[in-house]
C-alpha cells in the first residue's frame, strides 16, 4: 500500500548539502543574498560544531554586550552567546574559539534546520 506513492526527487539545497562538505570551508548563500563561510567539524541531531568567519556575522552578544575583542571573548568562552547574522537573524551559539579571522563553537541543530528552507546554494 505505501509503495504505491510515486517518489519525487528532493532537489532542494539545504543542511544535508552542508553535511556532505564536513571538515571543509563552505560558502552558504541564503535567499536574501546573505553569504556565510562555515566549516562544520561535527553535527548530530542536537548540535552542529565548527567555525564561522568573522565576515559572516554582524555581532556576538554576550550578557547583553557585543564582543569587540579577544579579552571580552575570553570571558564569554564556554557560554551561550547570541550570534547575529548580517540579515539580523539571531542564533544561540556556544562560544569556544575567537580570533581575528573566525569564531568557533556550536549551534543548536533545530535552529539550523529552521533556516534550511532559506539556503539557496552550498559550495565547498
């Protein structure tokens, strides 16, 4: 009975395309033109862990204050902060790394899945 349904290929670009590029730098374009450069090092149903270039986000907010330098970031490492993307989408981000070129940490997978319908291209 269930086998009688026709199969339709799913050609949408999304999170699964990013997982195929695991441990490589990936450019993700969203439907509003926002470009993100990420390197996903691990992912499961709870978290995606990796790095994001500094050009890929507007700000990191820790305890209500935007992180401006390494000293401020050091105090916030090991905590959940707000990662604000250029399109003003805000995501919870567990900060583990901060330097002049990138930040590292984890994002909640369910939050990322909520963005998957906005992904228009993935290039690794």
